[in-house]
């Protein structure tokens, strides 16, 4: 009789462990998804600021503005379901447009000196800092998730329920330094 009680108690503990571990994977997975959504939101905010800057340049250079508008019309929209690669491509496209805007501003000192330009560039810089911060948080959560998929005994639950490692955002040479706006 005592053996049945001990066996039943161990079975209950085992089931509770499975449920707890499974729920931990779900929680961490949702945090990863949320982290990616936060990055996408900040990138979209940067695009909005860039589009505001393009509108400010319309007064100064119709030809260059048309080129920038064509590029932004082809922009990659990112969201929580976007892959890391899609988000990276969207950021690269945004950085290309920003580079062109900075080059245009060098040719038009009145544009560069305007309050709209200065304010918008400050906003772009702020959103860039938010993206960097969101990437660090995302990578921290991915580390926790990935660690959970590898360590014993939770790796058994990961394999059983098909929880696989998530992809990190990687640093690149172009992202090591903050852009300079002056």
C-alpha cells in the first residue's frame, strides 16, 4: 500500500514537472515573440521619422526626394512574425535611406539648420537607441529560451513538444558605432 502511495506521489510530481516545464517554454517563447515585436515597433517608428524628414526635404530638392520616396515605397514592413533576416533587411534599407538623407542635408545647409530637421534627427537617434536596447533584451530572452532547450532534463520536454532554439540578432560591423548626425 505504501509503495502505491509513493508511486502515485512520484507520478503526480512528474506530471507537475512536465506541466511546469512546458509552461515555462510557452512563457519564454512569448517573451521572445514580444521582444521581436518591440524591435519591429521601434524600426517602424524610425521609418515614420525618416518619412517626416523626407517631407522636410521636399522644399529643398524635388529630384532627390523623389528617389527617396521610391525607396521608402519599397520598404520592408516588419512585425513580430518577421524573421530575423527580414528585420535585418528592413534595417539595412532604412540605414541606406538615412545615409542618402544625410548626404542631401550636406548639400542644403538651410535644411540641416532647420528645427524640423534637427528634431527629426534627434527622434531617429532616440529610436536607434531603443532598437539597440530592444535587441539586447530580445537576445537575453532568447538565451534563456535556448538554454532551457539544452539543459537536462528540460531538453526532454523541448524535444517532446518540439521547442527548438531561436535565432539571435547578430552584431555587424556597420552596427558597432552609432551613426553621427552632424
